[in-house]
C-alpha cells in the first residue's frame, strides 16, 4: 500500500474520513486557551495499580507525559474506556470545558457533521470528553538530565464516533498505519500537525481499522510553555476530543471500592487545585 503524504504547503485537507485545517484556532482563542492552561495542574499517572497489576510480560511504569482530562477522567490504571467490553467503571465525572473550548467544540461538531459521513456518526454523538497531552522532555530532578518523550506509539481511540484534535506549539509528525507492527509500507497517510491546527478523523479506515501514532515532535523553536508541570519541559500541547455516552460516565464515589482505592491518590492530587475534585472526594 503506497503512502499518501499531506501537501507540502499548509492547506486544508479533505479526504473521506479525514479533515485537517492548519490554522483553525484564532489568535485570540489561542491566547485565551493558553492562559487557561496555566490555571490547571496536570498529573503524572502510573499505568497499573494494586488491583490492576501489570500483565506477566509487562511491568509497572509511569506514563511518558503528564495529562489532564475534561468532561470525564479516564485513569490509566482503570484501563481507559474501551467498547464494547470496557465501558463500565472507566470514566469518572470530570470538570467542564472552559467557555472558549466549549464554543470552539460547537463549531468543530458542526464541521464534523459536514465532513464525516452520517452513518459514521453515532446517535447522540458529541465531543464531551477531552484528553490534554503535554509533549516534551522529562527532566531528572536529581541530575537535570532531559529525556525526550514526545512521541506516542501505534494505538486507536476506542471511543465511539469521530475524533477531533487541536494542537499548540511545535509541529508533530502524525501517521496512520495498518497493523501495529512496524512493517515496511504500513503507513497509509502521514502529515505534520501545526500549531493552532484542527484534525478530525472518523469512519471505517482512519478510525476503525487504522492505528495512529506521533513519530516525533520538532524542537526547533525552543519556545517552551510555562505551565504547572513539574520535572517536564513542554513544547507541544494536544487536545483530543472524543465521545463517551453519558450513561457510562459516573461520579467517583460510585466506583467499586477497589477502583476507588486505586485512584484515590490521583483524586487527592487533583483535589489540591480543583474544587470539582475536592467535592468529588467528600461526596459519599
């Protein structure tokens, strides 16, 4: 299968199941979003927990980057939301979108409905959950040594329906691939995701069958974000918006006891700087 490369110039891309706008976010919106980002405190998560230990061939590890969720929080140790079987006790009620994002996502949902085929958009679909990933280099607190972790391996977003992604900072080299193994010619489409860009993908090829990955993030500008992130140098921020049915999003206190125990430390960290999570902890 031959690789389809994006156009060399910054142009809007429209393909069956894929839409890209290189400068979607307005300058004023960008400023407002980056100012809002300075008010949140991303956290580092471990992949596994006491009641969800690593598989025999794996080991406990910290995620490559700090994260923050809006709409609902999908903890790594709860195995994220993964239909059709992994739908219960995965999504804990999170904070609402700030006004600037709420307004922007209404526009994105409208664009999606014009660019993605109707039968690929589930009934009731809306972009009600958002994962914020911070890409850059981790910093050893003892030695100051930097380790570039600005990448994501082959994976799928299993939430139902189309996915929308908004990027800030350095460009990221993004690929859709068929099959998880790094075989020759398994890349079906690749492109650079620019600062303030919007990417939407859905449908059989790009959402259901293909995996996607971030191969690398440039480090040319040396213009790092000033955020509440410890031991990390952030040069790219990505908002990934997805859909989780409301009936699969539950309050923290409704989780089974073992899952509350596995996520309690994270909830306490979030509660230090979030009224929403402080209230979630005391609600019994």
